[in-house]
């Protein structure tokens, strides 16, 4: 009886293992997608693509955009991902420089601004993600809300800012990167930029680990302000979250949310086909309507996509950003920020 | 497999076996650490120049790195003290006093051990976080309180909560093994109760307490989930490593990994030096003294009530987790208590195979790793104890070594070593494959199964195996029919612990998982990332239930005999 | 059910553990069907010989033959050797019947054959009806018999007994010893027994090999070892004896000598036995067995001394006599002649010739 139990449990374990090892082989071609886009968009994309291509099984892993880079780099010797779907172009540029991406040629590449294309076709900008100031509209009225980045440093917002931990977040890296690159452009050094960030750190109540917590805190007024991006914010507002946003008056960095095919992918052609589909009007329409993505290609009629696209495009003020500089210095800047700024601005 | 076939050439194979198993263990356990250390110096890393100490130099010149080292150390010391302060008195309370409901309460108090680190952390977040149940409850009572669950205090709180169990269980085991005669002797010599406590009971509890100290200290040293979720800017070495890696500073991550490994080894050696007799096995058994009965009715009721309140407090995180798992998405905003409860999250979880897959992954990987760890443990223990010699001692050392290695360190080391295809130096591309995570689990299981199997085999008369051999049984039959059945309690104890630990593993998984092997903990983390707190909680409950089931089965069959 | 036994041979076998030599070139032949006892103090290498034979240790040099077939390279499972362990090593998780059947199941007989053999064996050791008992429920003597049944069940060619009685109460030993001898003899199997107790070796063993420091001192029947020890070690280890220093006075025919006990040249010389190598005037050690001497309190010829202690065992009284020259000698007096004390003389009993050996270096004057 006693040995029988042990035996049974061992058999169960082995059977479970066999079952797991056996499943997943349903004959479809697996297409592994690493993406920071979140379950909403990814589910929509998966379902829609699998409908047009029933022979493909889209498998996505959702993680921070910096984590996508880290993971693809870690797996360089044995790439698991086929598509790098999303993340600021700066991060993909770093991946491209390290040979993590393979060239592709989606049909919609021609419709892009040359700045949105990697010269060798390693990645393309698919969506545009403006960085914005987000606030709790129950706590702050529209008039009171900071109108520009510098307003965040106002004394009244002391201890009211929550920020997504910038190390893992491409969005925050872009926002901070812009502050620093502006500093270099204007003053010749990062000193002023870090100083600004140190003051922001002084305003900051907490760095949180995920966008989820960020939104939760904002909703519950544990911190009423944040620096974030538009897409996420729009979808939260759509779900009834008590928040609102502002495009900073002095202009804002628009993240070039990009896609590329992972070098060494086992199914390069399938990955390229997927990329091609992602930029199709049909797929972009889905992304616009279901997940508030702002398409990068300029040849589509904004009104046709969704009314909000035209609205946003009319209000948005793009700032000049030295992407090259952010790309080259981003890692060092963030390391420096992590050790010299984080938690040092209080007082 | 006829006896004749097994016999030929056996002498050579028999003498080679210990070396083969040893080589496998060195390759699996020690080698990755060496590779990481070498790569920290720039040796052997792909495409990176000659050896350099540059990364080490910048490590030693950066105050933030030193801070992380220092914080790791003092957090571990304080965690150990806090855990002892809670666990030891509880152990005395439940082992030495006859309280109504003692057995049930005593078991409930041990339940935090069934909460995997990440799950415990998120339960704490939901309960004691800034907008957790506790804060909301107090605020709804009109109290204007608010606090933040971040930084050192949050980490300490979680550590104390999850690790006091070690002290509690060890104290109880130590006390129940103590001979009551010694206390009676002291009483007859006129010793007072406090004299007995400090001069008789506690000194004899020393091995148990030392064991718990070692376990707690080493666990906090490698703790990742709590600093990862609550730490924010408060970095300990484990989170520092992950941050460096995430930021693309691989070389620095390797240096930090090396330094943390050194810190762990140094701590282990130091703790062993302080108490050379340090071992997790408690002393010889006698008949423990009779439990003290509380005479007045009031005292009994008071004690029972106190005990239940305590159990209630200790079980609050579990309850919170269950509650959170019942909150449908986007229904709970500013209310003190969730306005809607339902099983939506569970339905969601069970309805799609994609959602269930991480649970299956965790189960099969933990089971496979545990099974393999038992096999390796039995092989190593037999070779080590029955053959002895240098390979024997080395085998035992290799089995216990992973215990001193924080999970983050080992995960990174394995990823570094097994991302290069160089078979002639023992490096294969395992990164991104189905195998690397179960392999890492295996290594982390080895000390857990090894410890109890070695202890069990030490008590087993070697003549039994010789008897089986002289009766014509081959090695395999001897193991299956004689050794394993007799080691059953030891195997179950070790395997149960390993299975529970691996089921909830987060720190190794986050570095090594792939799409096909993503475990529950990773799914919890990614659910949290995309705001599905309900789903995260539901996964947490699933993990908690699986662990508790394994723990109860384990306790039932092995606990009494430990 | 007597099986024709096989021979067992140790051929110049050596074995060392690390740097300690345990066996140094031992050669020994055990005849088919014989019960052979290896006797010796602890550390003499007797258990190692047994374990080498069983295959639990590997020899360093030499050969081991069972039925004239070299077995030193065979694993224990293939040597056809049954072993009764000192601790019995019964499998505590199996019942009595399962223990006995263990060696049979390995050999994949039919279920019926196995059951029949188990029943036969349990009957042999008089434990029929105990089949389903757990080991822990048995007495020490019963456990020993189960172990014996288990060892014999697979019909081994050779049976090895490692201190088979040492775990039993002294009261039980005598009875069990006879029992063991009867059972083993009944099977006719060649048996090698290890013991450090002379009595056990004498009663169980048909021949005895006496081991000392890794070498065989003497091989022979019990009487031969007792009456004609080949060395001083044999003489002192087998039975009781007092060692007295002496000098050879005269050689006679055969191996008889006249020895002057050196310390008392005035006392009459003793008639002793010693090897032909001993010459006149050689210093010798004379091993005096208690029953080979008598003491007389009334004076007369003999070695003068003083009675120091008396020990009464029932059938004999043993007196420790301090000789005038210093050494003590033990004397057995038959019957219940208790109460002797004071001065006495010790004299040789006619017809009892004490064994004599060249004096060990350290016992010189």
C-alpha cells in the first residue's frame, strides 16, 4: 500500500511530464513573439493573425521592453524568439548593433518616414508612442495639471509623483534619455540633465515595478502624477480609470515603437510575414481601435482608422530628439542614474 | 540485464563510478560558477579581449556596489534575529505547553513555509501594501493612516514572516528530542526555572538553533522576491545583479555574481567556524518532558484565544491572497472591501490551456528535478558513504555546495556557462532549451534531497546492502528493493521539500525560463505587470494549494520521523 | 538434502587498507563439506578473509578459488556464497518469509518453487508459522535463525558465518551453537566461520585456522591446537596457560625436552615438548596449562610459591600462585577443594608435557 502510493505518484509525475512534453505539437508552425505590448494588444494580434494564417501558432511572452532585449541577448546562442515586437527604437538599435536582429523587408516600409527605418532594414517603427504627463483627474483639475515637464518640479507636487522603475522600462528610459540628451545639446554635458532628474527624484514618492502598480497607485491617489506614455493611458481612460493626460507644452519625445526579426530565428520567413501583416491597414486598424496604438506609417487616413487618431495628431507637439545620442549613451546614463540619482534627490 | 552481463568488466566500472558521478556534479554545480568568475575577469567571454580586472576595479570603487553588499549582509543578520525572536518562543509555546487545539494550531503556525517567496511577497503587498486591505480597513474606520511598504523594513517584515518557521520547526524538533530526565535532574538539584532554561534547555537546543540560523541566514542572503518587489532603490546583491544584467552590463553582473557567491561562502565558513558541530540533524532522542498543563480555566481559554488570534494573524496573507483571487478584474477601486466577489479569475485560469500551461510546467519541472535529485542523491550517497575516500568526500561536498549558492548566482552562472557551444570544455548551448530550467531546479534540489538521503544512509547498516548482494541481488535491485524502501522517510522528507521549493521558484526561473518552460511564478509576475492582480492572486492560490498539499503529505509521512 | 560440498582455497592472498597490512600472503584450503573456523583476536584479519571470500572487499594479491574456480573478480552476487552477518542484516521492511525468499526471487524461480523453498528453510530452522511476522517482532535467537534460513535458501556453494553467536545472550549461546552446528551439518555445505571466541570455534569448527596479525599461525583440529600449539601465540590464545621462562637442559628422542625453569634452578626440571630446533641451553618459554599442574600445600618437590587468589567455577578451583621467583602460574584443582591458602609448591602432572617455544626477545632476563 505504501510503496504503491509512491509508485503511483511517480507514475503520475512521469505521465504529467509526458503530457506536457507531448502537447504544443498541434502541427501548426510556432511563431514566438517577445513583446512589451501587454496582453490586450497581444491577444488581439494573436487571434487576428491566427485567423488569417490558421497554420501558424502565435506564442507571445509579455515582458518589459528592456527585458526583451536582455532576453534575446541572453539567448543569442540559441534564439528562442522569432519576432521582437515592440520597444523604443533606441533599444532595438542597440540590439541591431549587437547583431541580435536580422534584416527584413515588409511591404509597408516604403510608407515610413526614413527616420523610422533602420538603414539595413533590421527594424522598422510600427507605432508611435508619445510620452506624456498623466494625472489623477479626481485629485487634480485640468487647469491645475502640470502643463510641461518642468512643472513637475513644482513644490506642490512634492511626494506626489510615482514613476515606473526606469531600468526595466523603455518608456522611462526614453523620457530620461531625452532629458539628458537635451542637456548635452544645450549645455554640452549631462550635468544639468542629471540635476533635473535629481530634482524629479526628490518629487518622487516611489518607483514602482510594473505599469499595473503604477496605474493602481494613480487610481488610488497614492501619488497623483506620473510620466508615462499615451497608448497605455488611453486604454486606461477607456476602461474608466479616473485619469487624464497632457502633452507637454514644450514638446514631447515620441517613442518609435519598433519591430524586427530576431537573428537566428528558426522561421525567418514566417517572422517576416508576421511583420508584414503587423503593418497592414487591417492590423493597424485593429491596433488603433482595440489598443490605442498610433500608427507610424503616414499613408493611412487617420479618420478612417479612428476619430481619436486625428485628435491626437492635431494636439501633439513633437520635440526634436537626438535618438542617436540616447541610443549610444542610454545604458551608461541609466547605470549612472541608478547609482547616483535614485533616492538621492530627497531632502 | 542478466546478472552475467552486469558482472563482466564490473570492477573497472565500479571503481570509475564515483569519479563519473563526481565529474557530472562538478560540471553541473561548480563549473558554471568558475565560468562566471572567469568571465568577470574577461576570460573566455566571446569577443572580449584579454583578461582584465577592470570590472572588479569599478566594483570596488563604486559606493553603490558596496552599499548593496553591506545591505545584503545586515538585512540577513536582522532577518535572522527577527525570525529567531518570533520562531523560538513560538516553538517553546507549542512544544512545552498543553494548549487546547495545540496540534492544529501548531501545524497552522508552520504554514508560512507553504507560501512560496514570490506568493508571500504579493500576499504581503495586497495585505499590508500602501493600498492593501489593512490600510483600507483602517482608513474606512476613519483613521488617517498611511504607510508605504518599501525599502528595508518591508523586506525585513517579509523575511521575518517567511523565515521564522525555520526557527519554529527546529526549536520544536530540538525540544521534542530533549530528554526530560536532564530537566528533572536539574530540578532535583534545586535549579530555578530560568536557570533550567538558560543552563540546561537552551545549550542543548544549540545545534537546532545553529541549524536554523544557518538556514535563515543563507536564505536571506539569496532572497530575491522581497527585495525585487519591495526594494525600489534599496538594492541588495541579488537585485543589483539582475539590474546590471537588465541594463546590459553583463561583465558587472558577473562581478556582482562572483562577489555574492564569495560572500555566501564566507558566511557559511564563518557560521560553521562559530559552531563546528553545525548540522541540521538534531541530537539523540530521549523522552521529552511532560508538557506543562495550564491549571486555571481562564488561563487555558486565554491561551487558546491568544493562539487562535496569532494563527489568524499569521494566516492573514493566505486569506488575503484568496480574497484577491476572487476579485473580478477592474471592479475594485476605492472601496475598503472588494464590492464584487466571484470565481471569474479561476474560470479564466482554467478555461484556456495557455493559462494552465505554466501550472503544468511548474509541476512537471519540479517533479522531474526532484526525481532526478533523488536519483543523483541516492547514487552520490551510496558511492560516497560506501566507498569513501577522496571522491566520497568530494561527492558530499558537491551535493551540499548549491545550498550555499544564492539562486540568482547559480541561475546567472548556468546561463553564462551554457550559452556557448564548446563541448571540448564542457560547455553546451542549453540557454533557451527545455532543459536548462529543470537542470537548474535539479541543482537547487540536490542539497535538499542530498542532506536527508546522506543522513538516512548513514543510519542504514551497510551490511544490509552486502546481504542483498550476497543473496545475488545486483546493484539496481539492491537499491530498489532494499535501500530505497528503507530510506523512504528520508527520501520523502528531502524530495517533499525540494518539490515544494521548486514549485514556487522565482529567482532561477526569471533568468532561465523560455516560452515552453514558463512556470507559475513567471506568470504571476507577468499578470502583475499587466494589472491582472486577480489572476496573479489566483495563480498564487494555486501555488499555495499545491505547496500546502505537498507539505501536508510530506509532513504526514516524513515529518514525524524527521 | 545434503549437498556435496565444494572446496574453498585462499592462495597467497594479501590485502591492505591504506597502509595497514591486514592479510599478508595467506594460503588456506577448506575441504568440501567441512565446517572451518577462523579464530583470532580482533584485527587479526579473519573478518577480512570472510569479506574477501564474499566479495565485499577486493584482494590486492593472490587468488581465491571456490570449487577450483577463481572467483576474485566476481561480484558478490555471482559467487554463490551465503553469508550470515554478525548483525544478521535482516531486511526490517520485509516479513520473515520475504526475507528468506529474497535470494530466491533474484534467481527467478516460479512462485511455487520459491514458496516451497521458503517453507523448507523455515522448517529447517524451526520457524514454520512465523512467515508473516515482522523482523522486529522476533527474538534475537529467532532473528539469527531467519538470517541462517535466508542465507541457505538460494543453495549457496559456501556458507559464511560472521560471529554468528556474538549478538546472543550468553545463556542462549550454548543452545544456539549446537543448533547451528546441527543445521549446517544437515545441509552438508562447506562452511567458513569467523569468531574470536575459542570455545565457539572449538565447538562449531571441525578444523580451525588461528590467525594473528594477518597470518595463519596454525591450522588443525581443536585437540591438535590445544595439545600441540605451533607457537607461543597459539598456546596462549587457545585455552588458558601461564608462561614461565626456562632453559633447555637436555634433549630427548622425538620432541621431548628437559627444561630447567630458569628462575628456580634448585627445583626439579620439567619434562616438556618443543620443536627440534631448540638446542640445549636455549632460553625458552614454557606454556603451562592449569590442568597440567597440581599444587600441594604440604611441601615436597616442586616450584615453591604462595597462593594469591582462588577462583571457583563449579567443576574446578583455579588458584593463582605467585612463585618465589616472581611470575605467577595458574593451577586447576579438580572438585570442590576450596579453601587452600598460604605457601605451596607447584609440580608437573605426570603425562602432561607443556609446550615450549624459543623465548621471545622481550622476555629475556
